[in-house]
């Protein structure tokens, strides 16, 4: 344990994920050719296909970034050796939890009620912290757990629960919280062995790419619309309608893919430092600090050239999230020093 490093890496995971969200879902418009509806099974398959294609491209570009990082760290040999060994299976559950039990139910819930999906999915730090106490015998003080809950409440204050939806949507929206929590737990468990944290993140990315590819093929086979994949890939554009300063980049496919690559590289960085944060600071601290990305995103959107001024409710939510992060960080350092003595 090195709690200060754990906190620093946790905050960096939130910042880098915020940049990923800023570039991929604000600067870029990745849903220009999206189609589908919630009124039919085929419509749902088209919605899922769109989300999975974007996730696959993001993962593929992030994979390139991660390979470059491994090369810089002189860990490429270790990566290929581990990937082709039985040790790599330890990372597979993390990919399944994030892909099948994270991304898919999140997409479904978002199409019913986006604020609800975001709010309930961010309950994953609380689930992860409690499970880590049982699984890894981590220390979790009442104050630290209260700080984790405060960060989750902050997200809820920012986004709310949206309009009332059928009861089953609330259950679907809660599934990603368990998926993302156990993604981190299984990844952390793999790193507790002999697998280097950065090698773990890249192996997880390989499984992501395989998993998303299989799911896209299944969805396309069900709909019979394999051309939809090409339509989506060719439709990626900048979001000039919302941000006029991007008008000069409309139709510039090279610029669009560069922006996509930078955003995906930030995703790669976010996962790497998130795993490092778990190693140095524990699961609860890392997961709580990761969701500060929503607060950082609001801050980034408020400064030029975006100049999106947040409402009072959003500002209150950001302050609550940051307050929760401070509580978690302070209590983590205090408890760590107390245990050392």
C-alpha cells in the first residue's frame, strides 16, 4: 500500500475518463446513423449494435495505445507470454462483467431513462468496497464508506432519476453497478498474482475486443442488417450543431479519427491508472475516486471553447462529488497511517 499514490492515480483515472467522455460524446457525434427503437426486438438489437460498434472501435484504438505503453515499459514480451498462458483466463471475468453485465444493461436502461441509468450505475464503488472487505479483507471505516456514498449522492444530485419508468427498468439500471464493481474486483484479483497491472489492462482489452465482436455479429445476424456496421463507421462526425467552433472540421474524416484515437487513448490511460490506484490504495478508494470523472467533465465543459455553463443543480452535484472524494482521500490516508503505527 502507498495510499498517496493510490489517491493520485484514482484522481487521474477520473480526469482521463472525463477527457474520454468529452471527446467521444461531446466533441464527436458517434450516433449520426443510429437507428432502432424500444418498440420491437429488432429495434433493440439495432440499438445494441450501435453501442457495441462504438465500444469496439473505442477498445481497438485504446488497444493500440496500450501496446505503445507496454512497448515503452518493455512489457510487450510479458504481455504476449501471459496472453497465451492459462494466467490470462483470470482476466476474462473482468471483461465479461464490464461488457455483458455493464455495457449491455446500461444501454437498455439508458434508452428508457438516461439519468436513472447513470445514477444507479455509479453505485459500483459501494458494491466494490463492501465486496473487497469480504473477498480481500480490506479495511473499510465507516467514514470512508460514508465518503463513497457521498460521491454517489453527488452524481444523483447532478443527474437525478429522470421520469418514472416501469419497475423492471430500475433493476436493469442497477445491474451495471454490479458489473463495473466486479470488473474492478476480478482485475484486481488478477493483479494480486504475478500479472503486472498494465499487462492486466491490455489483456482485458483483448477480451473486450473479442467479446464485442461476437456480440455485434450475433446482433447483426438477428437483424439481418450487416450493412448497419459500415453505416455507423462511415457516419462518425464532429458535433458542430451543438458546438459551432467545430464547423471547420465537418467532413474531415482524418481529424475525426484523430480525435477518436486521442479519446480512446485517454480511456486506456484511465484504466491503467485505475488499476494502479487499486494496487496502491485499495478497491474502495480507487472506485470512489474514479467516478469523479462526472465532476471533471462538467468543469471541462464550462471552460473555453465549450463554455457550457452548468445549472445550480449540477454545480451542487459537482461540489458533493468533490466533497465525497476529499472525505474518501482523507480517511484513506488517516486509516493507512493508523495501521502503519
